[in-house]
C-alpha cells in the first residue's frame, strides 16, 4: 500500500530535479500509485470557484473520464493525452503545493488505509471506474445549474481518495454518495 506522504515525497523529488515538471513525468514516477490522485485532483478543482466557469466542469470531467476508462479496461500503465502530458508547472510552485498538501497527507496516513480492504481490492476499482464514468456523463447537463456539477465531482473525489489511501470505509462512503448524487441529479435534471 502506498501512503499519501510517499506520493508527496515523490512530487518533492520531481520538484528538485528540474525547473519545470511535466504531468507526464509525475505520472511516470508515480505509476499505478497515481490512479487515485489522477481521479481526485481534477474533480477537486471543480469544487473550487473555478468550477463555476462555463465549460470547466465538463473539461475536468473529461480528464477524469480518461483515467476512469483506463481503470475500467485494466490498463497497467496510465496514458495521458498529449495535451495533458505536456502540461508543466514550475518546480517552485510544485514545491509550494506539496508543502501545503503535506499536513493532509500526514492526516490521511494516520487515519486512512487498511480498513475494509475487500471494498478496494480488485475488481472493486473497476466497479468504481464504471460509477465514475456514469457520474462524469452527468456533468455537462448539470452545468446549466450553477455549481450543480459539484455533486458528482465531489463523489468522484471520494472514489479517488479511497483508491489512493486503499480505505474501504471511504469507498463505502463514495458508494453511498453515488446513490445520493444520482437521486439529487434526478431531482435537479434540467
């Protein structure tokens, strides 16, 4: 099991190696450990004020869907589209981000992981990926209602965290939120 602090340390190593760090490089260094993060991070961006900009939730849901599809088909190495793989961030900005994320990663190390492993063991990630794809499919229509797309994207954050921390309790919460999200989406659907 990979701990969240190990992922932070890998990101810090990337930040000290060069001046610019590409998404492809980070994904390569993290390997399969990055699956949960690659699901949770774009979905979490949607929960910020950026998610209120027209088109942004659909773009973020598309990124999440690319990762979820790869989980669903069982790819061993994650592939990023060229437009995402070439994106880079300055090493100093990445170092600042990892400094901010470290307390949350340390909290996750202490409190998450190892609970109800049957809910995160194979084939559970594939079932989660199918649910994530269904949640992503609702996002474009929900953009008509301001911030309504935060409902499925918040649920995707939980799936990503469950896969990242390998915690079945978080996975169970994600499934409960999926049921609630689809109920709410049915009620809100324009």
